[in-house]
């Protein structure tokens, strides 16, 4: 069983704050982390390996410094990590990103299962997983919360939707994206940390994965960012004051009196 | 290709410096310099009054945009029932179609769904394509992509909108990848540039800290998923007339790889947060899991759904299905009552499109009050029982 897990490095958005005076982002000390959702993907891959055997390969696309951080996944128990990195990839939207990752997965070859996180917390698009699957020509299922059974040729799982969940069976090779409910990611083991220190992370360029320059980076991205701005927080509302009893009466009046709550 | 600073136009005014979300612009010798690591997001370009910054692309326009017409909405149905988001998309799609002078078209896939097609007309469609087959009864990526892509290639719409739901967010990227076109996720604002017939797609990024407006200028169709509950449906007009066209599926090559074994409906015993009109949410300020009972009592009184902050979920006070926010559900009820929730940006990202926000918090400086329509400063444990009692009285 060969499993590839796609992991993205993202800025820790909890650390991003807005300077209220200048209305600009305060970026000092914003740490880069591995996308939290992708940790569930790594954990699930390791669990599958522990159950049915195989190898877990972590794959990322990003700037060279990501290589160091990918070692965290080796410390958790992944067998290898590979970074796809090239200036040609700068400015990639989801289509160009999924193209590069799909070419890398084709180079890895004979992959039974690709696991992605539900979404990356910087862009929140949740598009890269399904787009990779389509590019490689394998089926995909999203929002997976439980794997019931898995072999090299078939997976049975539960995927979430607004009403509950569906139990679905899909032939492999295939791709899944996983949600937080699927597991609790483990901490690195001591042995894993030792191994990760010594690990070499190969860096693949656009040429290494035989990527068509027209489909990479800016040129391969149909979507363009026209403008980025800081959202206006709605105007200040009404903060009641006085004794709790009074405040409660004000609120009930405001909502029931104006027929907002009926 | 890449980002370029025209030194002769740059006066070192520094306006661009704070615009970079990654902090990569520096002024050296009165000229802006972009440091390594730029991912060409373009945030700085529009801030420069002197047009000194430009993103240069090798643009090869290979399609004839004038061949693509029509605003399409994917009319999502689950268990044969039209999803609310389909009506919301028609409401917004109507505006875009009228501005562009193009028809508004709904595409409905399913089995025995004729009656839902009529609803789509009432909610504003000029034309409805109905693809009806047993293979389409329940959503599956393969069958839906196939039918949709075949139809798009034949009819060539300019724009396709889908709901940013579990179905839409799995289907849209597969369709976009097969059509090799752009897709903007989870939009909260839409507009058109009539001259270029471009869709201006605005969406939150960085957990709601930033908004981005995205274009897909040289590819067609332009595709976007749209957050439920952001746009409003039109009043249904049962007298509206429109063509309902049956899609010919006789030549469709069905290649359906996944198989549904069972559909488990769980909303029976809890109100669906995404569709609820009122939500009462609890956070860490409730101090103890047993105090969630106070939230539930108020919710029951109001016929509301129960939500929670991540801190409450992580403490194990309530299951993850109730979590609202960036890593939970996105909701947009008429009234959202936040009890003992600080209002971290990740929480706000999931509920800020609510019509009315009520905050109850003992800390007057909690960020939730910035967003609140009504705020009560006080102890939730004291306020909640009083609120329940007062509402019971007022509502009889
Ligand atoms: C990647 C990532 C994703 C995240 N996604 C989400 C998400 O989807 N949803 C989400 O909610 N959070 C999310 N978070 C977490 C978020 O940053 C906050 O930690 C969380 O929302 C805080 O929850 P809280 O307001 O309940 O708790 P706290 O921050 O502890 O705030 C509790 C509030 O209650 C008030 N309070 C205390 N006691 C009382 C009392 N007796 N009466 C009245 N008020 C009282 C306090 O003044 C305080 O304002 C995410 C974080 C990360 C890193
Ligand atoms: N640059 C990247 N490198 C590796 N994996 C990625 C990258 N971008 C996205 N992914 C994967 O795709 C998922 C969805 O990302 P997104 O579409 O950006 O929300 C993530 O959870 C990752 O598993």
C-alpha cells in the first residue's frame, strides 16, 4: 500500500492581527505551521500503514524552507517527505497547484491512496484535493470522517454532509480529503524525532516532475487576484447598560417588539 | 512573468509596505524592493497610486469569450428536495444576468424531480435544464461531473455558480479541473464588469482577516462556489414562464466508480445549523459543561439551533457538529446569540453574515461586541435564565 499525503505550510492565522489604528495586518512573529487539517491526513495514513502495511510519503509544494518543517511528519511516523519547489510555481492558484502536485504524484508512481486535508487555513478553498484527483484521473471523496475498511484496491468510508453522513465504497487508486473528526493526531515519538533529524528531504524542481511551464505558477492560473482588502467590521451596535434585569428586558423588547423573534 | 517595480514611477511613498500580507516589501534608497518569498498575490498592486507595481503574465488568450453566454446556477437537491442555496443563487444570479444582458439558467440533476424544476422558474430562472436519470438520484462526483461537463461543452455558459456546500465543494473543483478553468471558492460577494463580461468574485481569506476580489479573465466558463445564506432568494412568482428543457442522456457514457452503501440522516434530532433562523451559541464563558443546559433551554424556547465555539468543543462540552467558525460550520441565521464567546477571528469567520448578532459577555472589551447588533455586558450564568424567562413571557 503506497499512500501520499499532501501537506501545505500556512501562516498561523490565529496569530494574524489587525492594527486598529492603521487598519493593516500585524505580521510580526506570525509563525508558519503545517496546515492543521493536513495533520489528520498524516495521522490517518500512518494508521492505515500500521493496519495493512505500506509506505507513507508526505508531499508538499512551497518555498525551500518548508523542507525543514516537513520533518515533523517524519517524526510522527511518515516514511519520506518530498518538497516540490521552484520559482516557476510562484503565483499558483488551485488549478496550477493541483497540476504540480499531480505531476509529482505521477512521478512517485504506483500510489494507491492520496490523502489531503479538508482545506488549507490560509485560502480555505478545499479545491486542491478534488482537482488533483481529476488531473490524475482517479476518483475522489471529500469530508471523510471514518475509514471502515481498506485494501489496495478498495476503500469503504463515511463522508459527512449537511444532513449527516453517507457510507460509500470507492475503488483505489483514489483520493480522499479528511475532516477533524477522523482521528486525533499523535505527538512525535522519540524514535521518530531521531529519524527525522537524519532525514533528507528531496526537493523536486518543475523540470524534475516534467511540468509544462505553461501550466505552472502565474501562467497556469486562470484566476487572478484583483484586489485584497481588510474587511470592514460592521458599525458599532447597541450595547445595553444597567442592571442585568434591565438589559434583558431591553433585548427581549428589541427582538420581540420588532417581530424579529416571533 | 513575475512582479515588477518600475523604479522611475516609484517615489518611495511606503503606501505599499503594509499592504503585503507577508511583509515582504521594504523601502531601500527611496524605492520599493520586494524580498524573496513573494507569491505574487497582487495585494500591493492596487495600493500604488503611481502604478509603479505590476504583475506581468504571459497571457495567451486561446478562447473566444463572445461564444460564452448565460449565467448558470447548479440547482442542488438532496433527497429530491431543492436546497435553499439554489434559490439564493437564483436571486443573486438574476441581478448578474440582468446586468450582463444574458439569460439566467438553472441546471437540475436528479431523478423524478419535475416539480422542483417548476420552483426554479418561480424563483427567477429563464430556462431550466433537467437531467433526469436513476444514476443521478443521489449525488456522486463521477455521474454529476459527466452530465454537467457534457452540457457545459455543448451550451457554453459564461458563468457557473454552485453552493459552497458539501456537494458543491466536491463537484465544482472536479468540473473546473476537467474544463481547465478557474474556480473561486466560498464567495460572499459577486459583481460583474459588464465591458469585459468578467465576474468579480469576493471571498474571505486568511481566516476572514482579509478579503480578496478574484477574476477569471481569460478562461470560460467562470466558476464560483457561493456561501449559503449570504444572498437572498427572490419572492417566488408562480406565474413566471420559462422553458424547461430535458437533457438528452441517451448517449451519456456512465462511468461511476464510487457506490453509496447507506445514507444516514442525523439532523432528525438536532436542528440543522446551516438552515436555522436562530442560533444560540455557547463558549468557554459558560465555565462548565452542565451550563450548556442554559443555552439549550433558551434555544428550545426560541426554536433555535445550538452552536458552540471551538474552545467549548475542544473542552468536550458539546460535539464538533455544533462548532461554528473557520474550522466548523458557516452559518447565517437571522439572529445569532453568542453566550460567553470572546469573538476570535476564527469564530467570527463562521457567523459574521448573521443578520442580527447578540453578544453576552462579562468583558466589555471582548471583540464580539465590535460585531454585535445588541450587547449585554454581564455574567451569562445569570443572564441566560433571565432571558429564557423573559422570552417565554413575551412569546406567550
Ligand atoms: C486553525 C484554527 C482554527 C480555528 N477555528 C475555530 C472555529 O472554527 N471556531 C471557533 O469558535 N474557534 C476557532 N478557533 C479558536 C479561536 O481562535 C478561539 O480560541 C476560540 O473561538 C475561543 O472560544 P471562546 O470565545 O469560547 O473562548 P475564550 O477565548 O476563552 O473566551 C471566553 C469568553 O467568555 C467570557 N466569559 C467568561 N466567563 C464569563 C461569564 N461568566 N459570563 C459572561 N462571559 C464570560 C470571557 O470574557 C471571554 O470573552 C480556531 C483556531 C485555530 C488556530
Ligand atoms: N502547496 C500545497 N502543497 C501540498 N498540499 C497542498 C498544497 N495546497 C493544498 N494542498 C492540499 O490540498 C488541501 C486543500 O487545500 P486548499 O484547496 O488550498 O484549501 C490541503 O489540505 C492539502 O492537503
